[in-house]
């Protein structure tokens, strides 16, 4: 009997899609809710100022929220695939 642990491999594309959806929605809400006058949880003006430093064009307008959505989906997909690839390599 082997003492080697079996690890579940992550689906690289599936994890990338999941993180893309989550980060895209979060980025959209971070820009859109302050545009409506809501400052709740982490969706507030301080979070928007921080994220707009990384995601160019993100602002408290509907168009800025759409740009944040696009940035969030792209960066979520890329980082999700990188994270799952590293996890799969390290869990051998």
C-alpha cells in the first residue's frame, strides 16, 4: 500500500472561466454601485480608486463599469489558468 496522497487536478480552462466570471462581476459592481450612489461592503469609492489604478478606464459610470467588466474577465481568465496550472504542477 502506497503512502502517496492523490490530489485532484484542476481543470485549467474551467478554473479560468470561473475566476473570469467572479472577477468580472466584482469589477463591474465596484464601478457601477458607486455610480448609483451606493457605497456598500468593498464596492465603494476607495476600492474603485484602487482598482482604476490597475484597470485603465474604470470609472464610476456605466461605460467605466463595462470597461471594468472586460478587464476583470480578461485578468480573471489569465490568472485563473496560471493559478490552476501552478497548482497542478505542484500537486504531483
